[in-house]
């Protein structure tokens, strides 16, 4: 693996059309039973093969085995009734019909551990696994039991920690928690969000990451982004809290976003997973564009702490677009890596 500026994907990649409806977020499976299990594993093999072939250093399952980055995890917990649905506003942005928390939430068994073991057996490269973050989980449900977002988040954090420890034992190198809610509920991030996240990551030897983005390139997100003005400064409030937290890696979006690059300085000392690939546009970045984004970031993060990635998941893209973007990411990162190696003092 490239130890300088390793590349990775944030999470999801498009699924093959024989597994689920393409270019659709959260689309239902086309198979069931054993055939579905086999198809998911085949899709995961393809995802690994393409990442590896296209120069991605830290590979993921491309979320081929799950339908939704939050709900699939929650489906495996007791205490949540998927039949009792309520309409709530997700991330203060769009209404969705969600399941109800009706009792104490508990993880009766592992959720992703078998999938992670399969991933581990499929590749020798470092692997990263994504889990939802506690606050984002809370924000995807109607709570009729705890009646407190903080209390429910704490319960989820405990459950996530159990799962993360098993993923670590299965050989996962980096465990990433997805917390898009951190860009919305800034007061809660301060009050209990970061503490709940640290609880989820407690005692892990694997590296831990938190991914905070402005969402997939879907209409509700794009409309929301249009209201955020010319400079997106949400990170300004959360980064100092994360800088002093126990989390190792902070994943943020940058390419084509209105996030001022100098906000990364607030994370100095932490590893930064920088989004150099836009997931809201099908236009393929040129390697030079990727290189330019990374060069700008290097003003604010040490080279040995920079990881190059996409802004967010790429599930909604046509497959050829997502794969071409992976190639652009590694080609662009390669340019900067060479520049750094050339300018490094010879010993
Ligand atoms: Zn994201």
C-alpha cells in the first residue's frame, strides 16, 4: 500500500444491476435467500477487484451487502418496530416514514461481522468498514420509549461499540462512523454528539474515523446546500471538538463544495480523509483537478496525515462513472505523491 497519501472510498459503490436496481439509493434486492447471499458476495468481490485494479489503497465492501447505511444496521436490533411507522423530518431537511423505538434497544447478534470476515478473506489490502454514527441513527427513527435523543444515542453508542469490537477482531483496520447529522445539529454535537461517538469507538485498537458530509447528491440535499450560502462553515464548530476527541481520522468533503479549505487547520494533529471527488456530479474529475484539491489541503494538514477519498458514497452513480472517478482519484493522488517524494530531502 502507498504509505504516503493512501486512497480510499468513503463507503458505498454502485451495485450491479442483477443485485439491486441501479442508480437508485436504497433500492430493494432483486434476489432472496441463498441466491441473494451469493450475489452479495459476488458483488463484494467485484467491488474489491475494481478498487484494487484502480489503485485504491484502503478498500471497503462498497456497502454491497446493505440496502441503507443506517436502516440496515437498525433492522438487526430489538426494540425497534418497523411496522409502526411515523413521519419525521430527517436532518431537518426532508420528511420520511421511519420505524418507531418501542422498547429498550439491544443488539441480539452481530450485524456485519460475517460480511467483514468475507471481506477480510477476499483481500490482503487494508480494509475499512462503515457503521452509522449514534446521532445519525437517532435522527432516522421516531422514539416512543426513551423520549430523549441523548439517551437513545448513548444506547446506540454502546451497541455500536460491541459491533465495532467484533469487526476489529474480524480483521478490520479502520472503523468509520458516518455522522452526516453532525453538520446539522451543531448544539447537540457539542452537548452529547462527540461524547456518544467516543463511546462507540471506546477501547478499539483499530483506527477510528468519523465521516461528516453534506450528503449524497440527491435533490433534498442539493436544495439544502443551496441555502447554506457561499461559505459552508459548519465544520468550524465541530472540528475543534473532534480535534480534542479520541477519534483518529476525520472524513470531510471538499471537491466542488463551499467548505473553506483552511478549516482543516482546526484538525491539526488528526488524520484527514479529504473528499477530492464530487458525488453530486457525474462529471469525472481530471487527475489534475484531484491533485489541485490535495495540494490546497496540504497547506493545512501534514502529508503523512492526509488520506485521499471521495466526498461521500457513490451508490447513486452509473457504475462506469463511479469506476472512472476511482481511477481519477488514484491518478490525481499519484501526481501529488510523486511531487512530495521528489521534494523530500534525500537521506
Ligand atoms: Zn457522506
